[in-house]
């Protein structure tokens, strides 16, 4: 599994549609300060479901939409797509190539797509769980991330190993099942109460 291409339109400094293809080997992005290098990494994290505007270096989600310059009007929406090669089948979906898209409008409305089919943010999280590429994955190592890992609590550090070991999806399913069980137990208690009231 590897990132083949990223398409960016209207995201932060990218007013025009930009397509970046990643070939074999190392790709380095170079440019003057403030030219938008980090915005590319932000775009990748955003499309993978990053919801924290602080970690996207903004104060509200609208800040990811191109806000205009002296010569160009602001845009109404931002859209980013990642094209991932899935010939290894690491992503649990029956496609050799997977396209993930996220779009956000100034109204705050957000849309997510997997291979052009509309989906929920939860579907994107589930698709990337245990692959290392999700929003909490370890594939994107930002500035200060190493320090953050070294200073993290044992529990937070353990999460990184769990993601690498591929057990996060089982833990998530276990939590969901426990919540359902809890709800069912509450319902049962309620039913017993009603029966007692009727007797
Ligand atoms: P450095 O080398 O200093 O880390 P960089 O190349 O990584 O810089 P970025 O931080 O990616 O640069 O980009 C910052 C630029 O993006 C700034 O010029 C900022 O004005 C621009 N920018 C950020 N958000 C928006 C937005 N919503 N609309 C327009 N431009 C934006």
C-alpha cells in the first residue's frame, strides 16, 4: 500500500487545482518559507479525517479553505483527494486503487467519499484502522512529534504500538460491543421495573 497521488483544490494556499504524484523512492518538497510545504502534509491529515483545527494550524475548520489574496477572491470550498495503491490488499476493500476525498464548504458542511461513493467519517477511520496511515497513524511524523511520543504517557505510547500491531480495530469493536451490552442491560432493568409495576 502506498500513496500514489494527492489532488488539492481550494485547501489553504492551493487556490488552483494541484496534482502531486509520488513515484518510487524518496520525494522531497522544497520551497521558500511560507510557500505551502506543510500545507501538503496538513491536506493529507485532513483528508484522513483530522478534526482538530488546532493541529491543522487554524482556529476554525473554515480556515482550511483558501481565504483569498489581493488578486484572488476567496473560494467557497476545499477539496482534497488521496489516491492509494492497494494492490497489497492492506486496505480492507476490494479495489486495487482507493480514492479518498474530503470536501468542506464555508457553511461548515463536510462530505467524505471512498472511491467517489459518499460515506461517513467513521467509514474512513475504519478503513485505515491498523494500517498506520489513519489520522492517529504513525506514517505522518510532524514537527515535534518525536518529542511528543517520548514525553507521552505510557498509555498514549501504548496506542502507537497497538496500531502497529493491528489490534486497534478489535479494541474498537470490543468497546462498541460493550456499549451495546450495557444498553441492553439497562433496557432489561427497565423491563423488569415495568413488569414489577404491572404485577
Ligand atoms: P515553512 O518553511 O516556514 O515551514 P511552509 O512552506 O511549510 O513554510 P506553510 O506553513 O505550508 O508553509 O504555508 C503557509 C502559507 O499558507 C502562508 O503563506 C499562509 O498565508 C498560507 N495559508 C494558510 N491558510 C490559508 C488559507 N486558508 N488561504 C490562503 N492561504 C493560506
